[in-house]
């Protein structure tokens, strides 16, 4: 398969505080890469660095064969990197459809006419097509998370970054998120998905990477990773 993304010995963080420590990993076209790790392991810092909110101290980020390490967030969005945030913050004074339209026009660079059609497609994909004219302020947490994905899709990404899309949801709602990710995979999207819900990581990803102290400590088939001694050590302190 074609390689879409490479992190090459990336160090990054906040101010002088280094969080990512020579982080390296690859992502192939069309795959869903799950990312797990304890709090403070650098998962969100990795997404922020990939999306351009943080600039690496050193190392390189190669996307589509191009070094994007110094590109600003809006440029990364225009070349196909879309992301969601763990805590959805929709424009509550706008309708569900208007939220996605804003993403398509301002993030995706579409004309208003093109965006109007495409935004509705995005809402159908996430299961909010019948709620397009409702106020975003009226949505449940699950639907807010779906809208967050729809807004990211509205920018026409090739690589979608999901930040804890299942966090705070019931078991049944987590199942809906898993079904959504399966639909995105069928659309040939490449996905990097950070999550703490191991059921979702084991059943909805092609590969799983575990991070600790800003590093890639193990990456492989999901169930092999979650069953590994190193992951048990990281999460549970090892076997007695």
C-alpha cells in the first residue's frame, strides 16, 4: 500500500517542555491507525503537531511525499488534513448545516454553491441529514461528535484525525461511532484515531500504536498490541 504519512524522529511540545520524544511512525493510504496510551503520553500533542497547531522542535513530518513540518494549519487543511477535537464546540448560533457549510467554504475553499451540496453529503454520511435545519445548540453529545466529524469531512480531507470520538458515550453510542468509522473507511479515507475505549480500538482499526512518554513503544495488529506485555506494563504496572 502507498504510504501517506511519516513522522520521522519528531520532537515537539509546549514552550520549552518536550512532550514528543523522537516519535516515528508511518500511515498507509486507506488504513485506520488507532492510537492508545495513558494520559500524558503525547497523543493529543501528536495530533496538534500533525495538524500544525504546534511546530516540531526537530524531525520531519512527511505527508504525500512532501515535508509539511513548517506549514501553518490552514495550509495543511487545504492539502487534505482534517481533524476533530475531543470536546466538540459547534457554532451554537447556527444550524447543523450552516456549521458544515462554514467548514467547507472557509476550511475547504469551496464556493458557496459547491459547499451547499457537499455539506449535505457530509451530514448524510454521519447520520445527521434529517437534522440539518436544527440548531446545533439542541444536539446531544453523540450528535455533537457526529457534527464534529461532519465539519472535518466538509474540508474534503484525505487524512482524518479523530480525537477521542467515543469519549463520554454509552456502549450503544460507541457502537454508532464504530459504524461511522467503518463507513469512512469504505470511502477510502485514511484515519488516525486516538481513543481510550479499547473495544473500539480492537475492532475498528487496522493497526494500533501505543504511545508512552512521547514515543511509539509498540505498533501492530490491534489485539496483539493490547495483549502485549509492554502495554500491560504501561497501563497496569505489569504482571504479578
